[in-house]
C-alpha cells in the first residue's frame, strides 16, 4: 500500500487528476485500523463530498469533533441530508456550540418534516440548551409520526416535567405504560407529577416503587425520593 501510494503520487506529478486513484487506498487503511492514514488521505480531497463525509465520520468517531467540523460542513453543503446534518450537529455540540447544533437540526426538520428521528434529535439538542418547551414540541412531533416509539414518549415525558407541563407528562407516562416501556425512572417522574398534584397517597406509592427498583445508579433521584417520602409521610401523620 505504501508502495502503491508512492507510485500514484509520482504518476500524478504530471497529471494531478490521477490522484483520485488514491482514494480506494483510504478504505484499505480503514479496514486495517490505520484510521489516521485514512483520514489524512480523505482530507486531501476537499472537493469530493464522499471523501469529506467519511473523513468527518472518522474524526467524530475517534473523539476529534473540532477537527471534524470542516469536513462535515463540506459534506452537508454537498449532501444536506438528515444523517450528515446530525453528524455535524453532534460535532458542534461536542465543541460547545449548542446554538449552531440547533440551527443545523432546525434545518433538518424543515427539510424533512416527516422524519420522526430528526424531530427527536432536534428535541435532544433543545433539551441540552434548556429550551424545555420547544424540546417537548419536537418530541410531540416525533410521537405524531411514530406513535409506538416508546423512546419518544419517554423523552417527551421527561422534558415535559422540566417544562412544568405536568398533565401532558402524566398522560405520556400512561401511554408509555400501555406500550410496555415503563422503567424505574418513570415511576420517579410519575411520583414528582403526583406530588405536584398533591395526590399524596399515589405519590408515596410511586416513590416507593422507584426506590424498590433502585440499584444505586441514580443517587440524586433516590435521595430526592427519600426526602419527599419523609415529608409526605410526616404530613399524613398530622
């Protein structure tokens, strides 16, 4: 491969267009695990949309989000589809630019309003920037497009609680339960909602269900649940 690359480069001295013949070598480098060599080769072809797309993918996969941005931007410019936009949005997020990430995914849902996954990805980005109401709206759109998507129902319920849309969150958890997607954390969400509704008996029951299923992985939530249980039980004694 090194000899082949050297040969192609020497041949290209008189015909630069023939350098394109090098691109298949990048795929071979990838298969051998020589990702740095593959990336470097892909990046030699800034006008080739597929080469830039793959360079961006590899850089992102190997934790080099900042370096990936230029390649991913070029890829989106040439092929502005959902997957390319999603990768670019992830790169922006990982470099701390939530505003650009949101802009990219806003363009994605505008271009593909019937793409449920695009709405969910946009919702997650909005949630990251604490735009809970708009995030809930995006998850709601995803649910409309795919009513059996338990993940979308779960994410909607979680962000609706943060947006203080408690009845909508409660209804979403009921739907999630029908789909068989209710997990221990959902009992915590339901307990919070019932607590807000001052339905003390059911809130206690849900907090207890959450703690009974707990494995110590959600220490903050378990601490909060124990605190609220103590308050509610004392309230019942009065």
